[in-house]
């Protein structure tokens, strides 16, 4: 059963079935660059993957440019401009629920819940509005260096998650080692993986293990001894969260407790980090000479593993979730480019997204949209906001900034189930019937080529679907458009010139397109 048959089966029977991944996928294997000007379909493909989609005007503006030009534009400058925060609460101190009476504790946790909802809704807006790759890249990294939110005192609270997003946004396209350093001493991460309790004589190995296994090398490239020694390197970092706790660097900032740091020499992957005395046991010195050195050792001693691990992570997220043997050479090629660029993330992304492999027909319409891509893509394609978007996302099993485990969301097939598929269809239907006015629909209608019914349909299909439809389906959609002409006794030109008629025609044809299984793909 292929991907499209899976969706047809779900639509017919309501059953969840397994999907067979093709092992004979024919695709260009190397990292050779795409040459020639991009078509409208090419432009939509790259914007759907690097971002969440484009308006008609945005897509048309890129037609005829080269892949390199479009990718440079979408990646944007390396410098970071952070959006305005979601509210004053991001800097407001919070009480400590530990030891508080039940009423106070409930009030504190209710404020966390409200602030998480505020942060979630705010970030969905950023992702939906951002034509560049920035916020999608923040999403990628937040599912790599994962931190869960939960309404209790053991997991990171919204104020720290907001700051973590700023760390990810700032370091999203630079040196992988710099990103790893800043995430290692990030407040939310220090809490989430037990770094706050990591101290000399009582090392907590959680983050040391995940740094290698989940964040840099993958499984099998280190020993248990390496984990123990790395944990010693990471002793002494503390995270401020509550107004009754020490906060020498400011509320919600990480700080260094010199007395809790193991000052002895440590050996990781065969390389020794020298010990230190109390005279050079400062936050800056330990951060740069031990923590940063640990990360550099991992990358230096395991360059092939790190480059391959990160390259494949990008590939699965942005290109194809279940790479097969035919994709291995391409992943190896871009991993090599990543190494040769000294682990510069922007260089890796350019190698992927300017390649002929990325634009190959075999890589179009093969990714199941994540709930965030589905919801934010609807906003971008339709030109109107999705009301209560974060609530819809939770119903689709992607609560924003709260992945299920430290490994992140499993993704791909797991996004579609008998519970989530009907929710997706309901949202798409509601957008047409309850959210979009005739004026909204007419504005969207008029943005397409309306010179003829055929030209209009082709533009609509390219805008909303990832691959061309069969001739039979195209004829069916033309029939839907023709019904408006017949029922109103209008010519196509009259339909195109009348707001109510045009809105009706577009609503009907989009309703049929949104019900199609491949609308769930990108």
C-alpha cells in the first residue's frame, strides 16, 4: 500500500492501516546542484519544505529565479531579529509551588497553563507569517534539542521555553558547536535533563548521554565511561526559575555554582580535559574550557558520525521521512559538505535545498504534513488566520512546545490516525464554511489567473497540491467549477467578475481539493 492508498483507505473505512515504504524509489543520488530557472511548482515545493507555504504573490515573485537565489532569500541573513515577545509575563517572576498550599499551587500552575497557551498561540502566528526559513528551523531544532512542558514543578515553565526559543533562533544557522554549547547551558535544558542536580561526587548522567546519543553522534559512538566523564564536565550549572531561588545572572538565567563543579581532569573519547583550581573555576572559564571543549572533542573525534547524524536528521525532516538505500549517497554527500564547511549549518541547508535531488519528482508529495505545517500552511495559502490554532494542533497530537519525549515527535505516519485525520478535514472544511467570508474568497480567487477556467484551475491546483493530479481528477474539478456557471447561468468571465459567484465557485472546488488525500502531503 503506498502513501496515497493509505489516505484513500482511511477516508473510505476510517481504519488505521500500515504503510509500505517503497524500497525501489528512483531518485537522483548525488548532491549536484539544480540548474535552470525554477517553475511555479518548483517554488511551491521549496517554500512548503523550508517554510509552511506561500501566498500566490510570494510564489510568483520567485518564478524564474535559480534555486540558489531562492534558497538565499528564504534562509535570510545570519543575523537574528527576534519578534516582539508574547507578553510582559515572559519577564515576570513566578512563585515556587513547592511547599505552597493547594490554593496557591493551583494558582501558580494555572498561570503556567495560561502563559503556555499565550506562547503557543504567539509562536504559531510567527510560523504562519514567516516566509523565510527561520521559524521552521526553530521548529526543527526544538524537536532535536527537545524540552517538554508540563504543568508541574519538574519540567520547564513557559518563561524558560521562550528564552530557549531565542537561543535556537539566534544559533539556528551558525556553527553546530556554538548551538550545542548554548543549548547545553540553556535554563530550560538544564532543568529538563537534570543538569540542575548534577554536582561533584553525585553526577547526573542524563544530559551527557543525550548530548551524544540524541543531539550529536547517535547511538554507538561512545562508551559508558565517556558518559560518566562528560557528566563530570557538566557539573555545577544551575537554573533559576522561582522568586525565592538564587538568580545571580537574573531571573530565568543559568548560573554557575563553582562549589558544585568537579575540578578534576576528565577524559572523553580518549582526549583529556585538564583539571583546574579554585582560582580558574569561574563560569566563563568552565563554559569555554570544559563545556565547549567537550563539544569540540565530540565533533573532532567523531566527525563522520556527527555530520551524518545531523545531515540525516535534516533529510528526514525536510526531504523524506523514511530514506531508503537510494537516498544514502545523497545524505553522505551533504554530510561531507557539512564537514568541509566546518559544521556550518547554513552550508548544510544550502547543499540540501539547492540540489537536483531535492527537486526530483520522487521527493514531491511524499511527506505527511505535520500538524503545524497543516495549520500554518492553511493560514498562508488562504490568507486568513486559523482561530484557536493551538487548540486545533493539540487535537492533531502536536501540542506546541510540548513533545511527548526527549526524542521529540516521531512524526510521519504517526501524524495520521483515525483520531487526527477527521480533525484535519474538519478544520479545512470550517475554514471554508465558517471563517472565510465571500470577500476573503474573492480576494483569493482574484489572485489566481482568471483568464479562463482551465488556467484558473491549474493555478489553484499548483497552489494547494504538491504534485499534478490525474486527468480524471482534473476533469472532476472542472465540472465543479462549471456547476457554478450553469446554476447561475453565467459565463466564466461573469463568474470571475462577481464576488458572490466567484466565492461560491472557489469554495466548492477547494472543498473537493481539501477532501483529497494528497492535500495532507507536501
